[in-house]
C-alpha cells in the first residue's frame, strides 16, 4: 500500500531526526536537518510542519508513558527550536 509506505517512511525519517537531536550538539543537528529538507512550496511546507509537530507530540506522549521524562523534555526543547526556524 502506498499510503502505508509513505507513513512508514515519514515516521522513520522523523525518528532519525529525533535521534540526531538527542545525540548531537544543537548547531550540528539544525544544520544537518536543513540539509535533509527539500524545497517545498508554502502550502506543502505548512502541511509538512504540521505533520512534524503532530508526530513530535505523539512521540513525546510515548516517551512520557515509558517514564522517559528527561528524554522527552530534551527532545521537546530541541525540536521546538528547530520547528520554529
């Protein structure tokens, strides 16, 4: 199924970005994230940003339910800055 493949690809890519954010220094993380992103028109960019924010919230929920508060807090603070940029 194409939809399933697209969702799985999206999730894997976002999880890789989260891993970089949690294991890298902040400037390197932002630089590599910008290099990975493709150029999108305004509407696509907004939809992608909205999807990323939703996935971040889902991930934070799972981390907190797993009692990984420190990781969740670190991810939330590092990703909030990169989403806003």
